C-alpha cells in the first residue's frame, strides 16, 4: 500500500523530468523551449514570486509526504526540482530548518521517521490517523510547542529539547514520548488526550497539567525530582507501576491516580494558590 502511494507521487512529478526535443525556427529566430526548460522556468518564476510576496525567509511550514524510498528526515533527490519527503518542493534543496514548523498529516500509511541527525524546528504537529514514530537524535522545538490531533497514536523515541515554555496540546488517545525531554523551561500539558512520559527527563521548569491526562511510567524518573507539578481542575496526573519523586504537588485541584502499586513522593503539598 505504501509503495503504491509513493509510486503515484513519483508519477505525479515525473513529467518535470521528461525531455522533448525541439529545434529553433530559423525563419523567426525564436527558440522553442522544451518541456524541461518550461518546467524549470515556471519553477524559477514561482520561487521568485514567492520570495517577493511571502513571509520572511525561513518562516515556512513543511508537511511530511514520505515519497522518498527511505524515511529519513533529509532524504532528497536532485533534478529539475529537489524531491524530498516534504512539501513544498523547490528548485533548491529545502528541508525543515530552525525557523520552520513541521506537520505530520494523514498520508495513507504509518511512518517511522529517522531524524538522521539533530534537528531544530519551531513546532511540530501530528494531525493524522496513521501512526508516526520519530527515531534517533534530538528534535529541538524552539517554541516548545507540540500538537497531536486526530486518531493516530504516535511515538517519539527521539530526545526532545524545548527552547521555550510552550504548550503540548494533545487531543489524541495517547501520545508516547520514550525519548528524554530537556530544557530550562516548563512542560505544560493541555488538550483532551493523554501524554505519556516514559523517558528520563531533565527539564528544570515546572510540570503543568492544565487539562487532559499526564501519565508517567519509568522507574520514577519521568518527572525531574526538582520539578513541582500543578494539576488544574478536571486534569489528571497518573503514575503507573513506579515510585515517582517530584519536588512538590502544587495547586492540586485535579486528580492524582496511582495504579499498579505506584507511589508518589513529594516534599510540598499546596491545595490552592497561596
């Protein structure tokens, strides 16, 4: 199924590479552009117009397609245009960079995306029903924002570094982070779904659960020992089958659920904001 989808995508862009031979007209002196030249000229005009009329360079949104043979973040082939695992395509090599947002949408297949090197983007959003898995290296989110909507269950096995205290807006049934989250900022869970932290996390800010469920299950290291946890009314902090040590439980208007013999250790308990 995945191969058929990729083949269709390749077939869609293949006309850009086809050659038709044309000759100049001696009588008029006009040169007839062949198909490749016309496609290249169109793309050049498109890029120039985009640069003149669009947002500042780097403020782009890239959407995963997975059309390449490998599922590496930076896989690409050259030609009249560069074909990568992302759209837009361009006459210059374009993959998401530090000023860009990335979207992983419905594609008709599950994907295991290899970062194939440390990557930095502004934010990441998972919007499809298929499963995405991110593997290897570190993904830095300069805004700190992560979004997951739709029915897909996603796995982040890469490490994640937060460049700011952003929002993790999780509306899917479960969004699992096996990698380690690091930053000097807070981690905030919002949305109606469940965020499962299964790695050994080292972020130094607070842990905020404004809505939804934050679940931890990793030998007591999912929440840093120096991080206080706040739970808004209607939100849930769930600890599964481990002894979790946190700095304190603050503003605990929501629920704390301990399952499978789990225990929660803390030094401060404040039920309301002082």
